[in-house]
């Protein structure tokens, strides 16, 4: 089968655009984005730079990423925010991290079209992510790199996704020096920003760990428990807490469940988020979590009841809105913060969580046996 | 704080409606649903009943569930499909399974409104899922049941989500006899239908396992690797494969990555899905996986290139479209199949996967060292 | 160019499905549609049948229609509602009325697919409306019928769209007896239901009137003023007022501006709508009128401030939700009302409007010259 | 009733932001907007500036406007495009033109929030358009200005919307010198850009003409026929034709029906559009015209079959995407064209249309009587 993927790969290579803090763009946001979603994007820029990044608030900022943002070249925005200390930890779909590796390994993704014949693409060995195109061999080679990394590094036992991504990032930097300028995973490792994945089996990274177990007898395994607890511990330690949610999906919930875990499961009255920014195209009326509003989150204790003015949802494609948002933030007077290096503090934060949870448990009245099934309404 | 949740809980209790195979509804679908999304829903009904359920095709059918369907009372549709052998395995968000437990435990969720004051709800201890309302104590009691179950059953070590849910379902049936008529988790256990969760830490079930580890020193842990491999093994064993995707999200991808795992990672040329039905409100133009079309999936080997006519996406809220779909299927001549009891066959299927993967690996040419970084295009 | 449209026209003919009041469907709506948009659809069914159709309310009910509903076969639902007196007047896009004529003239539209090659369709002389297909000659013949009708009936001078459609309907019934069972335009004429179009030049009907003026020297012209005033007069005369809005668009606004015209322009304090039902897929967050909520309409005096509980928006494709809605209403105890025959009462209603407006003007204080530019805030 | 609207009017005044051709924004579009809707917006910018504005193509460019863009402050973008000759004629909803008058009359609209209590707003006399707020008196005063204008200018008889808006614009400039910098209607009059409205009765302007007829015995009336024919004539005269469609709705169809009117009704084989740019959030899968693709338009002869590469739809809120689009165009090497002054050429263009249509009619074979109802498929 003499495949010829090249005929589909003539579009310009996709690179990681780095926001530079354009004052023109800040002017547009300030004076041209006045109402509707432009107004919301302007609000989001202000909440982020004026409040979340204000030194006196010392906000612990989580970024959640769903939707194919690294294939679309948005990784540069994330790198810039990490470098400048504007994001402290990340929760991402596995797919975004897997496709980020293509950039680290210097494989080329191309601008294309969403209107191609997929049967033809399949026959020619071309993979399509909406309008992004690349040869199927990029997948095979990236998979191979991942599996070799497991073997080479002798990864074993149950670890967090944060540790997996951190070690992956360092391996990339060691083997492909300079790649951190082109890789979220590598630069996160460089800047000690932990990256979590809420659905560890759901991506090509997870598929390759599964292979490693089945075929190599590897013991490497993701421990979702510790992921949950580390995120809770990070949130618990925050002076103020805030999030930037791109898309929605499982990463959004994984972040937002942090506060309910604290009060509902651990009995620690931490309170909800202080700031909440979401850029999404999902809609509240479809009833899913991706489209759920900050207001709905209040009833769950995910968002502080008093802070609804400090929450905003911008309905827009992140590929348009997020670069504008980053330009605004980078160019602001709060465009740089000291990095929190949370990756290095995980053990200590976890110990704090355990201590506080133990204390909370001690102070809770012991439930009587009769409480086992309380006086809740039942209709059957 | 004398909370008074009752004033918000006057709406009718939400129950698990069971489809009964209405011939009126089949008539409407056949003659009234002719074009646009009504036409697509009619197509979906035909692909499911005429093709996927046709005895000669012996299709292995996966159902993926995202969006808050159990809170909206859709669990009865899923139970009916499992009971009749029309669905062989399930991939669900954890949230749907967690909220299903409220029904099993006979706590009452109420019809409400999406237009309430969430600060007031929060103060009164009422939880809101879009327009579904219930007391916050329902969460606390459900959590308590889950944690007690872990202790009582002495769950330990790394297990699959399928096993976790199966054992949970049997515990529910044992302690609350008859609850399987009101619980997806319990009835799945009864019918030996495995239920997987792609994001095991991302839900209150996951939160409570994390608690169990941190506070009880429990060793219970979800092994995402085995989840990935079991789903692959189930798909590999299918005579034909097809899916019904409600919503999208992480469960959709977790199902659809099965075929790519087989060819891309294990080197087994299984081919893609034969049938693909999705009910969603997400859109292709936003570029995410939830809205990605069967056509795009062809380029990834997730859907067989030859079967695009046997794929369909209906753009509709599942709360409306799925009950209609189930009524149509249940009332059709293929409204009952022998159940596959896949839960009981997991070990054997996994062994088959390992055997075929080993064979495939043996037949693959050993890559030379020079192949390590192949002749792929790079633009840096 | 030997065109061959037949190869695309193999799909089943699209007919006008007539709802029959299925009790199964009423059962599903009552017990299965509990939350999310299913819950909203259930609410819409209840507001319509329990309140709008309740004899004691004697509600004047307007139906507005946007989106290609007649091509999709939804005309039968509208005919059934008119026949039963459940809808008193209609505001529709011209396109829906134009395509309705194909059914009256017994031309066949076919079920097709949205995934065809449009360049090929164009070359073969096939017209596509999403997934509905028919030969381009259907357009040419329908146009010819319309132009012949103008000449034959010697239509001239400025008339309302209601009169145009009424006379068109009677011509159809005269020339194609029995066609009223297959035509909204014809059956509206039969049942004396006035049909207005908010954008009279924007459809093939308008295009052919424009031709008639330019090429035949015809004087026939639509008078938008009288359309506006007749709709206001109908609303003014209503005991209670309510609407069923399919889609949104210009027809939605044309209906909803009725009340503001009364208070803002004519000075008559009629108050806003008492009932408001919309089935749409547009979203409030995009800021357009199609997606604007009943709540927003309150600030404009379009909806009565006290009745928000009697308003509902169901987010769904009308092709799915509207037949269900009609089945529910037709099968209810209020499934038939005496028809209001508003077409025959237009002159009298208009006279009433003029009388009341004159009285209101008499009672308004005469503005002083100094009032010309009042003390409103200006920022330049 | 001592109303106090001021408490809701504390937000910054909304002004008409004027794009200035920022090179930073051009850089972002070029290098940062690579895929997904960012990629589409980049494509739209290139089609507009590289092709539609290329001197050798001498494209006649129509801009259609739906959605509340003038309330959101987008009027400045439209003024800049007209001033620079980058838009030759406009089709707008009446609402956008009506609300534009507030700016001309120097009334102030304010930035607000979409989350206010509308019953309270109603009681305080505040009007809300999504998140834009202003006192109800602004409506009353604008209405008064319009009605006074009719009387003062002695407007009478049937005229086009283009003439109505043109004369309105000149009246504004005469009475409020300098207002053209803050008004689309006034600046269109200044630059001889005709503005059409597809739904002349559907807005407060139309409501006030209707008042004028009913209460003043005025004969002023919009002639939709001449609107249709003028738009056809403008399109017919274009060397190349292209459109920029904001939103969709009735203005979109009114523009796009131009070519079908020419071939289907007048028998003039002009061919479809050469360029097609749409910025919308509507979706193809809902089946309406607003979301219909350039591809679907090919089957109707609305878009030239050969030019699909020169068509693009960007899915985004116009309030974000249109200012970026305008900055890109204004800053390009084709950022200024000679204005076409189409308003002044309408009579001549209409005469050309009539001449060509007469010729086409002469050359068409006379249909036989037997052709009256041709051999089309019928299924009844």
C-alpha cells in the first residue's frame, strides 16, 4: 500500500504561539469589548489580572484544559503562563498532553481543513483532528517513545499523574534539549508545575501504560486516589483559590470537586472557590457539568456564595478567546508572579490535609447506629 | 443554623421511567420523524434495531453515558436495555453512578427549576443539578454508605472499576432487596453487565476511595490499566461492534480508543466500529471530541471506513431523545436478546487479548536502532 | 446537460404527519419527561393545555414559525392545531409558506441526507434543504403558479400578508380540491386563520411579487404597516394572550413587539403576554432575540411581570419536540376549542385599536416644546 | 411611581469603538490563530483582504447584520468599513438601526449584566438587551424623534427602506451635526451606502410607520418589492459578488436570495456569490437558514459551485470576532477602496435589471399550456 500522506500535509506547520502582552490587544479588550461575550471576555481579563493576580490575594490558580488545544497550537499560551507564575497547577485531558509530545519530539502538525474525505485520509495514513492533519506514523512514533521511556526509566508501582508527567517532562528535556519551549509537559516539569489528568486511562498515554502492564508485565499504574488528594491538598493550602477553565469536561469537575471533597468527605470547612473563569461553548441548558454555571456550583459548595461577581463565563472558542486573554494578562502590571513550585511541595501539602482531616474527624460527633439510615425523605 | 430545605422540595419525586415498547411512539418515529434531527433519530432507531440488534450480526454493544442522566430519571431506560440484553457493557461518568446510588438507597430527588437563587439554596442545604433538587444530607448519607461498604467488604488492592461497581451492586441488592429495579449499578450487577468509568477519581465515588486511602490506610485503588485492557478485550471479541453514545465526554473517547489501542498499540488489525450512534448537543465545529463526527473517527481507525451509512448523530437532549429511542427498540421485533454476561468473561477475554497481542508482536519486524527517530517531517 | 435528479430522489416522500392525541405519548411526557429539557417540554405541554387552552382563560394564541418546518413535514401539526381551534393566528417566515405550496401542488419532497456533494446536486438540478431533496423544477413550477395566481386573480394595490395568504389559500383549494389537507396556507384559509409574514420580501413569494411589479407593471404590494397594526389589534382584543414560538427569528420579534407597540407607541396599557412557550435551539448567551428569554422580555413589557411561572423555553429541535407537544395537546381534555376566525374580524379589531389609541392620545399630556429633547443622560 | 433607573445605570457608557488597523492584532491572527475557529477567522480575514478587497476583483460587497450589534457598540466597525469603501451596501434587522439612533441622538446605553431581576428592571423603567441597559425613556424619545421626522419631512407614499434610512440619516446629520461619527444610519447616508431591512414592519421603526398610518393618516409605506429588486440589481451589476454575514437570520436570506431571484425568477444566468464569509454561532445541524453552510447554498445557486475554497464560516460571537476581523482588514494593504456610492446609482441599476430580465424573457421559449403542470413526481 504505497500511501501518500504528503498531498494532505501542505498546510503551514502549527507552532506554539507565545503571547507577548500586546498593548493594542489590551486596548481592544478595554474599549472595544463592551457587551455580550466580548464584555464577558473583558470581565474575565479583569478578574484574572486585577484580582486573581493581585499580590495581596496570593491566589492559587488552577488551569483546566479540555478540547484539543495543543493540536491547535495553544500550548504556547500555557507555557507562557507557567513561566510567568500565572498558573500554579494544571488539570488536563490526556489527549492534550499526548499531542503535546508531538511538538516536544519535533514532529510536525499541519493546518488543514475540516472538510476532507476521511476515508481517503484513512487510506493515505493521515490523522485528522478537526482541521489539524499529520501522518499516522506520528502516533506510532510517539507511542514508541512513551513505551521506551517506561522501560528506560524503570517506572513502576502506583504513582500520580503529576509524577508521571513530571518525569516524562524531564526525560524529554534530557533527550531533546530545548524542547521545553515547544512542550507544555516539558516546561511544566521545568517550572515545577504539577499536571494532573482526571481520566488516566483515557488517552494514548494511558493506552501505553496499559500495554506496558499487559505485555511487559510492568507494575506502573496510576493511583487516582493520590491525584484526588493532592489536588484537594493544593486547594486547601491556597490563600485564595481560583480557576481558569478551558472547555469543561472531566478536568473541570476534577478541579471543582476539590472543595466538596474537603467539606463533604473530609469535614474541613474550607469554603468554595473565590474566583471562577470559564471559556466554553457548552451551554447551561443542556444540563451537563461542562455548561454548569458558577451559580449552580454555589449550591454544591464549589464556589463561595459571596463571590458571584468574581465569576464569569465567556462563551467562545478557546482558540480565539484564550490567546486574547493571555495577551491581556501578560501585558498587565501583574504579568509576572513568583512561581509556587507546587510539584515540589506535594508531600507536605498532603500531610497538612491528613492532619486537618484527622482533626476534623475527631471533632465530629460519632454517629449513632440509628443514624445509619437517617430521616431522609423516601418515596417508595 | 435551622435550615429548611423542604420549601424547595415540593416538586414531584423523580423516578426511573421504564420504556414499554409503545407502538404509538414507534408510529410517530416511523411516520412523523422524517427530516432534520427527527430524521436522524429515526435513523438511529433503525440502525439500532434493524442492524445492531439483528441476530445474525451478534453485535457487541457498548453504551456510554455522560451528562446528568440518572439525576434526570433516565436510569430506567438503561436498566430496561440491560435486562433485555440490548446493551452489553457500559462506560459512564462516575457522577451518573454516584447519583444512581441515591435511588438505590431510596433517597428522593425532586423536580425543580433551573431558575432558583443558589445562594439561598446553599444556605438552606439544598443541592441543585440544573433543575433537580435534593437535600445536601443525601450526599453525606450516600458517601457514608460508600465508605462503610469499603470497610465492610474489606475491598483492597488494585481493582477495575467494573469490579468495584459489580461488588457495589451486589452489596446494594443484599442490603436493600429489590433496589435493582431502581438502580443501574445494582441491576448491572444482577445482569452481569460490566460498568467502567474512564475518570475514576472524578466523582464522589472516587473522592471516597481517596478518603479511604488517606484516612483509613486502605489499599483499595482503581487500576486504569486493566480497565483499558478489558474494554479492548471486549471489543476485540465482538463479532460486530457498535456503540450508543449519550452526550460525549470522556466516556465517548474511552470507548472509541478501543480500536486504535488494538491496531496502534497492540498491532492487532481488528478494524473499527461497525455501528455508531450518538445523541448529543455538542457540535462538530467546536472541535472537541464530544462533537467529533463518525467521519472524523474514520481517519483514526475508530470507525470502519466502509460503514459510514451505519453511523448517525442525533442532535438532541438525551432526556428527550433517549426514552423515544428505547421505546422504539423495546417495541421492535428485536426487542430482546440473550444477555452476553460479559462481566463473567473478563479474564478469558483478557487472556485472548494478550495472546493475540503477543502473536502480533512476534510477527512485527523488529525495529532497527536507526528507526528510533524515523524520517518524519520536522519544521524546527 | 442531461440532468439526472432521480438518483438523489430515492428517499421516502415527506408527508404531513397529523398528530392523533396518543395516550402513550401523553404517558411518556407525564412520567418519563421529568427533568432537563424533557422536563421543560413537559412544562410546555402543561402550560399549553392546562392554562392557555383552559376555556375560562379564552386565550388568543399566536404561533410563530421559523426554521424549515414545512420542508421537514411539520405542516400537518400546524393544520391539526388550526382545525381544532388551538391556534388563532400565525406569523411565519415566507420560506415556510412558499415550501408549503409544494405540498399543495402535490410536488414531492424526499427524505435525503445532509452529507451530499452540493456541487453534484447543483449539476443534477437537485435542491437541498439540510436533508430534504427535490428537483429544482419544483421551484420553477411553484414560482409559475404564484405569478399566474397574481395575474389570474388580478391582485393589486397594497394588501396585508394575511390577505395575500388567504387569497392564495382559496385559490389553491379551488384549483386543487382537497389540497387543504396537505397545505398550511390552504387550510388556514379554510379555517379563517390569518397568517402574517414579518419579512414580506424575504422569500420566493416576495421575489415573485417583486417580479410582478417590475415585469408586469403590477401594483400588488405588501403593506407592512397594516400587518403591524392588525397583529397589535388582535393582541389588544385578547382576553389573555399567549404564544407558541418555534425557532425564533423575525417572526418571534414580530409577535412580541405587539405589546410594546401598544404601550410605547400607542400609549395603551395593555400589559404583556400571559403565556410564553418557545421551542428553540438558540441560546440566551449569544445575545440575539431568538435566544432571548421570557425574563428579558419582561423588561420590555413583552411579558407580564407576574407570569414568569407561565413561561417556558424548551431547548430542542422543533422537528422532535413539536410533534410530541401536539400529540399531548390533541389528546388532552382541552383538545378542541371553538375557532376564533380572526381573519374575518380584522377590520373590526383594527377599528377598536384606532379608537383606543385615539382615546389614549387624548388623555396624554401634550408635551411642551422644551420636552423635545428631555433630560436624558448623554456621555458625549 | 417614583422610578429610579439610575441604580442600574452605573456601568460604563457604551461607545462605538473604531478599529485602527493594529499590526499586533494582524500578527496574532497570522501566527496565533492557526486551527479550529481561530483558523477559520484567519481564513475569513484572508478571503476578505486578499480576495474580496483586491483591486482587480472589484467585488461588490454586501454586509448583513443580525443580532444586537449596535447595542453592543459594534457600530463603529461598520462605520469604519463604510468610510473606507470596504462595504458597499448593508442589509440589517430594523432593531440594529433603531438602536443606532440612540447613539445618534446622544442617549447613553450602559454596560450591565445579564443576571439582573427583570421584574425589578421593569418596575424601575430600565430596558435590558442581554447585558446592555438604558432607561425606557430612551425608547419613548427615540420613537418621538422618528414620528416627528415623518411629519417634518412629509414622507409619503411607497418608498424603499434604503430611501427611508438615507433620509433619516440626512435628517440626523442636519439636526445633530457630527452625529455621523456615532451613527451607522447617519454615516451610511453620508457615504451613500444603501441600507436595506428585510423585515420592515419588525422593529420600532416599522412600529412607528404603522402608527403614522393609523393615527396620522400618513401614506408612508415601505415597498418590499423595490427593496428586493434593488438588491438584485446591485448584485447583478457586481463584477464579483461577496458578502460578510454577521449572525444570520432574515438579512442573510434576503442577501442570498438575490442570485436565485435572478436565475429562478428573472431567468438571468448571473451565477452565485464568489465570496462568502459568515460569523455566527448558529449551527448547521439545527437545519435553519442561519446555520446553513455555503455548501448547501451551492445547490440553490446562491454560491458559485467552483468557489467553495473562497467561503468560510467562523463560529464565534460577532462581538469578539468582528472587531478582530475589522482590525485585520483596516490594517492591510487593501485597507481603503474607492467608495461605490451605490445609493446614488439605484435607478440606473434597476433599469439595467429590467432590461436584462426583459431580454431573458424574450429568449425563453414560451411555455405551452400543457406545461402548466409539468411531469413532476407526485406521491398522492
